[in-house]
């Protein structure tokens, strides 16, 4: 009973079209940023290292290297602040979470590219 009520409430907040991407993909996440009264779109690009949750609570983590320092950011998939997720490159991975990339530096961070037919 309670699960049905939760699903009814969540259905109103889900996005109609959710972009398809997997763990290991290199993505550009277009996020709406409010600065005062102005609104702009900021792009965060990096590798998806994990997905978690389900329904409207689904989150994904994107990691990139900035000035030699690793930066990770978690995004809610169904957030109205997420404008778009563009897949730039797909990689072959054998894990659901790529946390081992946190310990790697330089060329060791590279993942083997998946060829799409």
C-alpha cells in the first residue's frame, strides 16, 4: 500500500525523457545555475563513476581532474536543474562503481573505448 502511494507521488516529479548513459561514459552535464536574478547553464564534463538509487531518487557521480586535483560531483538524475546530459564517449568497464579511478593519476585513468556499431 505505502509503496503504491510513494510511486504515485514520485511519478509527477520524474522527467519524461531520461538520457541513456552508463558507468564509464564520458559525459557533459549541463546544469542550470542561478546567479542573482540571472540564470545560466554551466557544463561539468567528466567520467561517470557510479549510479545509485532508484526512481526519482536516482543519482549519478561524475569525476574529472582539474589542475591536477580530482573533483567529483553527484547529480540527481530527475532534477529540474539538470538541463541535459550529453554522452561524448563510451568506455568498456567491468564494474558497477569505478572508485578505483580515485587512486590513479595521469594515463592510468584512461578507459578503453567502446565501439558502437
